[in-house]
DNA sequence: GCCGTTTTCGGCCCGACTGTTTTCAGTCG
C-alpha cells in the first residue's frame, strides 16, 4: 500500500513548502491530496496503471500532483521533496511538529539560532538564547520545554480503546463540574478513529469563563497549555492532550458539528454553506446576521440541505456526496450484534475460565460467544485432541447449564504457517464448529508471497473466517502487505468471512482497508480477540471500525441469530 | 496547486488564543 507512504511524503512536502515560504495554497493542495490518498480504498498503483487521466480524475489531484505520484511510483521518492530537503535541514520537520511551532517560527529559530532538530531546539530553549526572538516569551519557552518533555514521554497518538476509556472517565468528572449543563466527548474519539491525538470535550454552559477555570482545576489536569474565554487546552499526566470548548446551550448542535470534525469534513460543510449564500461556524448556520440553525446537529445539516451524517463517516471520504444523493448507509449499530466471534479462555492463553467468559457474555446480552482458543496451545504435542475433546465436554456442559444463554461455540483459532498450511490436525479442524485462521509469525513477507499464503489458508475447507488480516499492532508491528482486493474477492466467492478485529492494540484492518472489505461484499466477522472476560466490551471498538468502513448489518455475521449462524456454518461446510 | 450552474483567473473555512500587535501575524483545530 503506497497510498499512506505517498501521503506522508506529500505532507512533508507541504511542511517544507510552508517553511521555504512558497504559496500556502500550494501547501494546502498537497495536504488535501494526502488526505484523499489516505481515504482511498484502492491502491494508487492500480489507478496509476490506468493512466495519468485516471489519477487526475481523483478530486484534489491535478496535473502537477499526478506527475509527482507517477514519479514516486517509479523512483520511490517525490523529486520536489528531495529538492527542498537539499536546501533545508531534515530536522526542521520534527521541529515544526512541536505544537506551537509552525513554519515561520521554525525558520526563525533556524536562521537566528541554528536550530535544526529537536535536540538543538531544546538547547536553544534551555540556554535562554531563544528568549531574544520575537514571539518567544519566557512563558512560551517554559511551555515549549514542558511540551518537549511530555512528547518525549508519550506516544504521539493513542489507540482508540485506551483513549475512549480515559475520555469516558474524564467525561464523568467534567459533567460534575459547577456550571456544566451538558458535556460530550467529540473529536476523533467520537468518530471512532483507530487512534487519537487528543480528547475534545464540548461543554454547554451559560458561564464559560468560570466553568473553564473550574475544569482546569480537575485533579486529572497536569498542565495548562492555553486558556481563554471559550476554549482551553491542557495535558494529562501521561501527555495526552485535552481540549475544552465552551458553548452557549442553544448553540449545542453547531458546537458538536464543529468539535467532532473531521477538519476536512467541516471545511466541505463550510464551502457548501458558502455556495448557498450562508456561513457555517461553531455557533450555527448564518444568513447574514441571522442564525438559522444551531440547536441540534440535525438542524445544522438540514439547513445545508443534508441528512445528519453519522460521526464515524465524517471524513470527507464520499459521505457528503452520499448524503446529497440519499445514499447514506444504514450503519451497523451495537444493538445489532448478537455475539462475539473471537475470544480465548484459559484452555489456551486466555486469563479466564469458560464459565467466567460465558457469564460476562451473558451480562453483555449476547446470544453466543465463540471460544476460539489457539489450536496449537490446546495441550502439548500428541495431547491436542485429548485437550480439545475435554474442552468440548466442558463447553457442552456449560451450554446445558446456561440453557444456551449465551451459547458457547466450540471454535478454534489456527495459525497460518508461512506456506499457507494450517498448524492443527485435520481431525480437529473438521470437528470444530467454527475455525478462524490467522497469521501469527513470519510477518513482513513480500506482497505476493503473503497473498498466496492467505489465499491458500482461505481455500482450506475447514476455515470459516480470516482473522486480523493485516496483523498490525500499535507501536509494535506494521500491517502486512498483500493483494487485499484479491483476498477479499476470494473470500466473497467462497462465502467466507474476514474479521474486523476490535482488540484495542490491533483494530485490524485499518479503516480504508476495512472499507474495501465491506465494498467487496464478503461476509464480515466482528471479534474482540478477548484474552480475558474484561476485554469483551471492546466490541464497541469493532463496531466503530465497521461503521467507519460503512458496514450495514446485512453482511455482518454477528448480526445473525444463533440458529442462523449455525445454519451459515453448516451450509458452507456442505458446499465443500 | 486545484478548481469552476458565480469563475479557465482569482479565489481558496472560520474563529480562538498567544504574543507585544496599538489592528495584526502565527498557530491551531
């Protein structure tokens, strides 16, 4: 997938363009093209093969950027970026990434103090040399030093699962603060983006200043970055950034639209308002000085001639066109989900017993839970089948005892070896009620080899679901490369499912690929990959990712009632 | 650099906060 790689280079080119003082609109065009590439569900190579006209048919990509993409695909670099980098120290890109330092400040720091990377920036700040520069007060110097410290400690982006947890805890505290009439977590967390940069809270209040003041005194707040009459920015002790935005209660809906974003979606909405002789800001939709919509999100979208677009779709990735044409998907909702199709018990590497898993699944209201213990961890060597049969008897007993509420599926997760064969005895695979196959080692193979590996596993008659397709892990492992279009198409043709995995550090496949999966028409299976009962609520994350992929309930396996799911499994096995 | 039922040239979202600006530039979301 070069899409992300080219997008990254275009963003750097945009930063460099700002740095050297070329037209800011050029930089914006580069960033817009980068965003478009990141949301494409097709590999850019495939489009480029159809010729330069196909590239230019993509919105935001014209003659010049199309040429740059072709050059990148041929040489692996953007010539313009290389040229600028030969004039500018490499490290200014990381200096510009520090919050509060933009292109102008970075250039000033370089030209006057020789700042060329984070280390020389730290030195310039500590030595006091930076105090002499316009715009760099001692106060700002302290702030920047603290930021450098925090950035050092924290990863720049936090996986959604962890961020949502922190955001919901903090939201409860926010709602208790004097003056807060209503509060909601917005931003990328509300859009269920797989990783987030900060937590954005919208707060409805009649008294913005004292309320913000009180919010910044919450014990969770470690350091205040900026504070005004309507907005405040702060950091938690682990470096996670928090933004508070106060809004008058009667402008709540417009505030939600503004703070939920995404930025690209908001800009499109504002352009749309302009085209209709209106103006959209965080307070509402305006005709001249008259506010014509502000109280609810529905009203704001309606004033722009659109149905309300669900937050996970607000990425400027075709949702405005779909809304305009009445083609918005009827998204999958959490209440559609009847059960979880990947979980592990202490029969393999899970923490909890089958019964503890069943009890939590029952508390979640599930009809079923697939216990997908790792086949190769079920007993040692020749003991596999014995352990498997013992586990089955325990599952049968629990299903009897609980009257099938929830019903536990006697399932397996099996490792796909490097050659695409499965690491489990055939007898076991065919006796299991449901089989997930997934890659657990030999990552990072060349694309074609990985493709063949996954296709071969998919062809195995016992395999029902391809688990965590790309195997990416936050902070640990990049996504595996493969010809996903072919793999999803083969899964569709075989009537098999591909998993959307909601385990917090996996969230696999990433959004654009998940959307390609949904578009392929293959069955989708939602799994939390829980290794403990307390992980099971992560289904929220899997559903969020599926929503970002535009999934509707129809092709999601987990929306089937128990008997329909068992019938689906039986039908597929008969086809073999 | 992109784009066009306002435009092939002249626009390009909009407002809050910081700093030192007595009216605005830089940065951010």
